[in-house]
C-alpha cells in the first residue's frame, strides 16, 4: 500500500527566485502551490475521506530553485522509437529556452550511450532552426540506443558538461537509470535536477494513465486491422491475423480493437488462452460469417510457444514469435478438419512506432515537456511527470521504477473488448 | 454551488432482472454499484475531505429495470455534424442488440424533425448490414436537423412507436429538448428511459471533459494550420489566417494551436482583444521573422465587429464573420503603415466536422454508447453520459442543460497556448 | 515482331444499333471510329513512317452490337487484392446500367470459383445501394480466389445465367482463363462478349503502361520507406530494410524509391546482384552516413537463396523469402567485420494492396471500366483494355497473355533509380 | 499549325565533353540522341505518315556543352504554391550536384523578386542538409512571389552571380519571363542555359500533358468533395457546393469529380451554363435523391456574375467569386419555389495547393528535374521540359508561352465527367 510519504518529492533545496513566466505572473492563480495534490483514489462510496492519498500536482511554481540564466540543460532519448519524441524535445527546448531563458540546451546523442564519452558521440546544442520542423518527423533527432551505462560515468560526464537540468526520456529501464543517476548526484551533493518523461508506446508504465505515442500507435494499428478485415472478407474463409506491440500489456491491441470495431478475437498477455478453445471458436465464426479478424499482442500466448513448441526457444533466435506460431496453428487446424482457412498475416512491427505524433499525442507531449521544465527549474528531482486522473503529477522514481501497468481483465477496457469482439473470454 | 442532491439520478423504478451480460457475470466486480461515485473535486491541500461531492459512476448494473427482450430502442442525432455520430449509432446498436438482446433499434431520421410525424420521414430499423461499415464514414446515417419540436408531439410519437429506450445525441439544445421529453414522459407516468449522449465538436458542454469528435476536429484543424504556415512562409511578409470552429469557447483553436506548434496568435471568445494591440504585435512578428500564423475562433472578437463595423450585423446576413473582418483589418493596417502583408485566409468550415472519427474519438464513442445502453436498461432517465476526471458518469439533464463550458484563461490550456505562441496576452 | 494483324480485334458480328449515349450523340466527334489506331512506336528519328503499327483505340462506338435493354452483364474479380477493384466494379455498374441501360449486372463471387456452380456461391445482382460507397473500401465486394476453373464449366454457367457481357478483372492468369472462355464461346457460336480489365499491382502486364492500383501501392510503399528511414536514422549504424511486392518486375520498388528519395539500395528481379558486392557497398554507406535504407522487391535475388541456402526451397514452405535472408546476411556480415549494424526489417505485405484506390487510380479505373463497357456493347471480344502511350486501347488476349512486362535496366525508370540511390549498379 | 521548325531547340553551341554519368555510360543505349523525337500526333487512321511532327525527346546526352565542374546553377520558384516545388528543388540539387558534380547550386529567394538586387534578398547556396527533408514539406523553401522583373536587371544579376545554368520554375507568366531572359542572354552573347519547369496546379500549360502538383491537388479536392457529400446527405435537401481551383481550365474540377464519383454537377470555365437550366436540374436531383453535390471551378460562370450581378465586380473586391454567388442563387431559388435547400459551401482555397506532393507527383518531379539538368548541361536553352504522350520532351519557350491548355468539352475527360455526374450538359 502506498503512503503519502512514498509520494513525497525530493527537492534540491529551498527556493527563492521569482519565476519569470510573465503570462502567469499576471494571472497569479495559475502557479501551482507545492501542497496541491491530485487524489489517488477518486471513486468512493461513503461520505467522508480521511487521509486522502495524493500525488503532488505538476505545473509552474511561483518560486524557482535555479536561476534560468545560469542553467544548462540536457535531453536524452532512450530505447525504442515512440511517436512524440521529437515533440518532447522541441517543447522542452521552447519551454526552457524561450519561456525561462535557459541559454543552452544540449541534445545527448543515442541514449545513455551518449553520456559515456568513451562510446558515444558528442552532444550538440539545440537551436531554433534545428527544432523548428522536427515535430513533423517520426523518430528522434537525438538518436537513441538500448541498455544502461554506468551511473558514475554518466554523472561524471553531466558534471563535466556543466549540466544542471537533466531530462531522460524513456521507458522503465531508462527511468531506472535516471533514478541511479539521481542517487549518484545526491551522493555527490551535486545540484542537478533529474526529471524524466515516461515513454512507453505500450502504455504500460505505472502512474501514467496515458503515455505519449500510445494513441498514435493505436491509430496506425487500427488502419492495419481495417486492412486485415478487407483481406479477410475478400476470400472464402479468410482470416486476417494482426500482431501488434504489447510485450507485457495488451493496451494497444485492446484499444485498436475497440477503435476498429472489426475484430473477432483479441489475445493479450494478461488473458491466457488455449488453442483448444480458440481454434474451435474461430471455426464457429468462420462457419457463420466466412471471415474472421484476430489481433494478438506480441506478448500473448507465450506459454503456448514454451510448452507446445519448446524447440522454438533455443539458439540465437528471438523468443516466442506468437504471430507465425498462430498463423501455422490456425492453418494446420483447419486443414486437419477439412475446411481450409486462408490466413493473411500482418506484422506491422516498427511501422507503427516510427510515425509522427498525432494531434492528441502532440497535446500530451506539450504538457509533459512543460511540466518537466517547471519541475526541474523548481529544483525538484528524482521524479518523472505522470498523468493521474487526467492531471499531470510528480511521481517519485523510487516508487515507479520496476513496476508494470497491465490491463485488469475484470475492468473497463477489457470488458469493452469482450463486448466489441463478442469473444467469449481471453 | 452544486450539492449531492443536484447530482441525484432519476430512476424509472425498482430493478429486479439480472443483467444478461455474461462476460461481466463471470467477473462480478465489473458491475458498477449504484452508490459508486466519481469525486467532483480531486485536487486538494488538506488532510480530510468531508461530504465529498460526486457524480454517479456510469457502467453496467447487475440488476436491470427493463427486460431487454421486451424493449424497443430509438436513436436520434440532432444539430451540426460531429465526427463519431456513426460510431455512437453503431455501438449503441451492438450494445443494445448484440449484448443485451434488444430486438429492435429504430433510427429516427433527421433529428427531432423525425419525431414529428407531420414533418419528418418514418424511422427505420437498424440491422447488422446497415451499421457494419458506417464508422468509416463521416456524418450520420440517420440524418440530422436543427431546432426543437413540441415535446408532447414527440412523446406521442415515441409512445406510438412503442419505444422505451430513447437516446438523443446532440448538443445543449438537444439535451434541453431531451429534458423536456423526459419531463413529459414523467408527467404521463410512462416508462421510457431518456439517456442522452452529449455532442459538441467545440467541446463546450459542461460536465463532459472531452466530447467525442473534438480531437478529430483538432487533428483536421492542425493540418489546416500547418498548410497556413506553409503559405505564410513562402511569401514575403506572409500571414496565414485560419478561422476555426468555436462559437462560445476556444477549445479547438487552443488545442490545434498547441498540437501544431506553429501559431503565433490565437484568438478565442474567452479572451477579448483589441486591434490596437494585435496589429502592432503582428507587425513586430513580421519584422522579426517575416511570416506569422494567426488562428481565430469564430466566436472571437465579436465586440470588434459590433462596435467598429456595426453595419456588418444587419439584414439577412450572418452576424459577425470575424475571419474576413480580420483579413481586411490586417491587410489595411499594413498597407497603411507602408509595409504590406500578404494575408492568406483559410476557412475550413464544414470540412473539419464531416471527417470520420479518429481512433481516440472512436474509443470515446464506444464508451459513451456502452454506458448509455447500461444506464437506459437499468431504468435511469433524464440524464446524459458525462466524462469527469476521465471516468464516465451520469449527469442529470436538469443541472447540465443551458450551461456552457468555457476555457478559463487563467488556467492550464490557455497558459499552454500563451507559452506556445509567445503572444503576450488575449 | 508484332504485326498489325496480331492486333486485330475479334468482333461478335456486324453492328446496327445506334448508341444511346446522349452526351456523346450531341457532340458527335466524341465517338471513336473503329479504324482509329494508337501508334505502337512513337519515338522516331527519320522523316517518314511506313506501315505504322497501332492498337485499336478504345472508346464509345456510335454503333452497338448489343441492344443494352436485352443484355445481362457479369463481373468477376480474380487473384490477389489490388486497390481499385471496387472502383472498377462500381464504374462498370454505372456505365452499363446507368449510361447504357443494361438491366442486370451480376456480381460473380470469389473469382472463377463463382463460375463453377459446384464449388462457388451464387452470383448476386448489383444495385445502386450495393455499389454506392464501395469505392471508399479496399478489396473487392465480389470476393476473389486464385486459380482456374474448367472453361467449359464456366461457359455452361454463363450461358445458363443468360450473360452476354462478361468482364473478367484480373492478372495474367485470369486473362488466360478469359481467353479460354472466349475461345469456348466462339466454338459454341455463342454471342457473349469477353472484355477483360488487366489487374496487376506489380504493373507487370504487357501493353498496359500503368495498371490500376499500382500508384496506390507505390504511395503506401513510400510511407513504409519513410518510416524505415526514420528507424535507420535513429540508431547507430541503423539499416532500414523494406521488402516490397514485385515477383517478376521491380516497378513498385523502383517507383517507391524515386518517390521517397531516401533509399540507398534498390534490389529488383531484373538486376541480379551479389552479396559480395552489396555488403561492402552497404558498409561504405554506413561508414560515411551512419545509416542506410534498402528496398528489395520480393522477386529479387532468388538465385542467392537457391545457391547459398538451398535448404530454404524445400517442402511445403514458400520459396525464397529474400527479406529475412537479406536481414540475416547483413547482420552476420557486419557482426563478422566487427562493426555491427542494427537492421530494422519491414515487411508490409498485404498492407499495401488492401488500401482503397487513390485519386490517380480512381481516374484510371473509371477509364478502364468505361472503355470495357463500350467495347463489350460494340460486340468486341477476346480482348482487354490496355493503356498505350497514355491512351486506352483494345489489346487482343491472344497476344497479351503469358507475357510479362519487366523494367528494362538500361532505360529510364531504372536510370532514375540509379541516379536517386547513388548505388553503383544492380 | 505547328511545323517541325517551330519545335527546334536552341543550343548554346557545339558539345564536346563526355557526360560523367557512369550509370549511363555502362549502358550506352540510355543516352538519348539529339535527333530522337516524340511524335506529336499518335492517333491515325491510314497506313503511312509523312513528315511526322515531333518534339525533341528529353533525357541525358552523351556529350555535354558545359563542364559541370565549372558550372554554377540557380533555381527560382515563382507564382502560387504548387505541390512538388520542393521536390523539384531537391531533385535538381541532387542531379546537378550529386550526379554531374556542379559545385554550387544557388536558391534564388522569392521568385523573380530575388533576381532584382534592389528589391529581393540574397540567394543562398543549397546543401545536403538544407534539402534533405524538404520533399516532406509543402510550399517552397526558396519562397515565391508574383509578377515580373526587368529582364535586363535579372540577366545583370545572373551574370554577376556567375550563373550559367538557370532553372525558372513557374507558370506561363514565369516562362514568359524566362523567354525574355533567354532572349536578353542571347542578345548579349552570354552562355547561360535557361531551362524551365512548367508549374501549374490547374494543369493548363500547353505541351505538358500532366503538370506536377496537379494530381496532389486532385487528391485533396477529392477529399473535400467527399466531405461535401457527407454534409449534403446528412440534412434534408442538402446541397454540398465545392469551389475548386481552375481559372481558365476545369481539369481539377473534372478529375476530382471522376475520382470522387459522388458529384452531380460539375461546372467549368470551358462549358458555359445558365442558371435557368442549372437550378431546375438541381431541383430535379433534390426531389429524386434529397441531396446533391456541385463542384464549380473558380473560373466557371464568370459571364453570369458579369451580367446578372454587375455590382459584384467593382472597387477593391476581387472579381467574380462564383462560389458565394452560386450559393446565394441556389438558396434564393429554392426559397422562392417553396422547397428550401440547405447549401453547405466549401472553399478549400490554399488548403489544396500547400500540401506536399503525393507519390505520383514526386515521380513526375524527379523526371522533370532530371531532364532539366540534362538539357541545361547539354547547352540547350530557351525551353521547358514538357510531357507529350507520356514522354519528357523539350518544348521551345517561344511556342509555348502565352498559350493555355483547356479541356475540350467534346473529348474524353469531359465525356467522363458527363457520364459520371449524369448531368445533362455544361
């Protein structure tokens, strides 16, 4: 159980400078006081709520810890691509440089690799002309890479660069690295704010109701499903099989299913299924309507591949590709029962994540970047910007890292999937 | 000040039937108890919250008032087009017919006109083949119309059709009509559930944080702004001027501004501006960067047209078209100061609202439709499905109709606009 | 060498009826006389051209062979999906039914299968409401299938249905089948016009300069390439590898390469390549620019898979999947030389062919359908509608079937690819 | 009547240098000999063709006039925006710099204005990083402007810049200016090649069968028509009225009509219409189907505005806006006859031309740019690159300027429009 103490945000020190944000100074209620909280539980039954738990609300502070004119910021993007990375970079630049007046914003190249001077290339300063058009491009102009680097090496390098505002953008592994960096910074008594922005196209980071890029990915996934539907309907006993992202959580598969409205079976990691139940159910659907659309998250059905096809898990090969496995299983089953199905398999893979952010995600990116800039200049550290009950909040890295948000099969989104597909379970 | 009593939902009577929703019956916690509330205020500073105000949470009820097999539903869509209308219709059909087993779902044609048998055309029954592809089309297959009809006439007609589940989809005027219908039904002691779905492309209905169609419109508007930016940049002293929807509230203009990231001045109804301040500010921008992009909500600056151009408000002509007015004012001003600007005017008008729903809106439509079906079958009436702190809730029509949600210039979204555009105020 | 006699079009008999096309009757020059030809060779050097070879020009004839009011048409779509199939169906319906007044247009289901009453399902009559929206959908509402049926069985069935205008839409195999049908019809002395529309997403049918669906596919392919470019640029030594359609001819790969402008190596069936040359060339590119984009047509490099990976060609498995083969070869090579590359593989497969037709293809479909209707009603048979030097022409099936159009590596399009990619050869 | 002499191309002098294009040198037939012609008339009836007229075929020449290493090129874009301008710039840069090795390519800013040093800003050199992403943007990175400058001033400036390859991209006015420049150059005995690329979104330049940007515009226009159709169908007696580009020629309106398949009346400059015929025809359509879609090219019906609404043509206002005129006329007419229509008016204006080029246009741009580079380096001048019977050709400016290509109402495209809309005439 979380306590209010768990949600306490670390500060670099007392704040004395007045924020230079003029458009807020003239409407003073726009600054967010530090004791403003966003309630953790907002559904209730009784008449009184004692000791309500809440996250610190994100937003502009009237008092700053850092003098922007003396700051030097650095941004790093890590892990797989996600729509909106360039929007985060662009907005951080505009907030820090344009609004607060931070003179230098460095782009760290290729993820944490770029913070290891022995491995990576030098950072480069962001400018107006560099960032102007980047939100119309997918990917990240900073480049990215996977995997950690030694926190001491990275802090050495940040120190040598004179950085005091550090913005790591990435998934759970990245935030874990950010937490190690923040701890190393604290150990050394340095004054560097570490404010992360959670990045997960799978939407599976805890305390972040909706992550940027997720809806863009859902939108692309919906298009793929629509085409699988076209293929399935155009041929006798046609089956459109679509593999979508979702290693630990089936959010993309679920949302794309609902948005498309044309899926008959959705398979996700959270809801185990057996071929003994699935294949006959597909058969009933084909007998009745002559076509079927199946969406499978990449993390679904891993136990099937383990147990039934142990030989698929050896050597250098990637583990458990559920897509071809299902394609084969479906094809074989209907050949065996003498009523062949025509399985059309779609594996959009990277296609879905390299798109530029759509409008909904652009809005979200602006908010995350804006709040991250506010938090860092206020001297808050060791946190990421979360989204809780639709409000931006400060989430301590120590409580968020290492946790995965999954769909709860007994709740809303999954119910909606079941109702939309008409599938009996899974 | 709202009280908990204000938020009480009207019921047609006691409920006894067990819900047939099998996918929920097997995961019993998925049903929503009637006393589950979604907190009204979720930001706080202290340690105790007494008598918290909350909306009744929407969702499936374990007990129904109506036996689905004996029901007859009717759906009507009213007012201007909005992306997602066909998704609402399609999802209502699937929830009512497919999930609950309601045998007949009638489509009322052309808004409330279709409930006046002397004026409208006959309703038609929805079927699988009618609704199958409609979510890929903009508009509404039911047609629509503006304006009210006599509530007594409409209730007469609903009664004669044998309808007991009635779903009016429309804006504030429509929901006002729905409230009159519900009152007339109550007066007659009829058992007809009236459950609305709020429709406002402008996102200006209260108690509905985000209305369906809004993000689709923002997405289209963003594209228009991007093209205005292209035009503005391609010519010396180019000004791209874009008029967007937003009669009472500037949400579309604000969100499209942030999503686009390329607007220099955003003008909305909530933030009055004067030409004496605006025109020189545009001039400074042009002198500095040689191009400017301006977004104006259709309801902005109405006082300017009134007072300075009173002659524009007479006769049969529509009142206050701020777009051409601004275009002329900007052109004239820069001609007068001897540094002509090239104003490229964009009025996308209906283009933005006749698009099909994007993925984010499709998801929202599914939720609204699903919750409306649940509420109606549970015998709840005189309400619409709202969205509060990101949860679906039941909102009594008596407290919602006649109210307009506006942007609060001192708060988040508007602050983000000011930060994004760099405009000094308005 | 083709002779003019080779290009002679077969007629069902003399024509006596006046065309009912009023919009043409009033502008009489719009009818196309039968002796109008479109020149075969249009580039020349000298001053005189003797015995110029030419195709019969397609278009409306002033005299018809069939009385439209007594006709019964049938449309069949065969083989793989291709953008525009529904446009062809819709336009054929409107031309035949709306313009000429043919009372019944039958849709044959699932390709030639639907002409074998023992295997297929019954045809269904097309109507206004059936075809109204279909051009906004990918696929074919008639369904499709692969493979031939016995021509005698099919002609029996066409005869029993009373069909006298028959429109087979499909690739080379389909047109071969159409030719057999036409021959069987002639053998029996029946009066059934067989007028095909060539369908090849690969654009590899001879005498058809541009086939419908091809540009839609190129457009989709361009998007995939753009995303591969995004991925490649976002990671150190990133390689975006895209497999595109093109079994016998690399037109899609070539055109998408030029349209995208971001490809470094394009590999097609017509231009054999060796890994010994390709891999070092990729290495040079990576050393210089740190990323590379490679496009490979599915039919390219088949000899490599044969000789180097003979085991990939046995059993039930599909032959020679060049995509994964190349991915592995590139990965291995750069691992071996100690400078690993990050290969991101894109296999859009069906995604590209199930899209709806774009505007350019919609225009082409209208033309093909219109000309096919004209030809059939004029009693022409055993032909398909070709496109020669940008004009619609009648192409006898006997000269076109069994031929494949390939890119000529020494000519324009391939030169443009070489210039665009900067690749040295292949 | 054109003679072969009319089509003769001017040369700067004899050619001696061998082309450095290696990918062509190795396939020698790929060079185009100078006496290769593309036949002017390709439809015929007889058996012999004497003195065939033909354009000089464009393409790479084996011998060059200029030594690329000593060249300096300049590109200018003039007039209204058109999709593909950036593609032309990017491809010209890559062909000239990358393929031929021309060291410097200057971008002239803001059209011919930029060639008048007293009015415009300085040119800037194009580089890899400048052009890399521009084909993903609409507009032109060089900027544009309207109107001519003194040819002597411009030639002075080109001379002072040391430019010997000059590429004016623009419409008829621009090519007229280019012709004056070429004449001035000849008068002075300078060795500067002037090779234009015709730019007309309206597709109305003679000897250029399809101009770049046209199909992109048609595609955008089709989308607008589809939305107008949605609006028209959603309301009783709904009329969707769309104004499209097309001052002198109705190509965009015609092609978008055919591509959309949902237009009932298409009005173009080439086909005069009267309200007395049009309005009752719309009435018949509304009575029968309850909705109608009308497309009007901006240049259509100008005589109606003249004669019936002379007052619309005075003062500062733009002449003859047919859109609002028709909207009013239709509204008034149906009010008068007591059966009001709901007219939804769409004026996409600049929206359609500021889009990026689609794949079909990107291909065309690459070809135009490639051929322009080849022609200039071969020392050809005073020409533009045309497209004749689908082949790129050299068109002397002296025969092309001042001519407008219009649709011939008695021919193919217009016939297709009449057949598609079912309109009786116009």
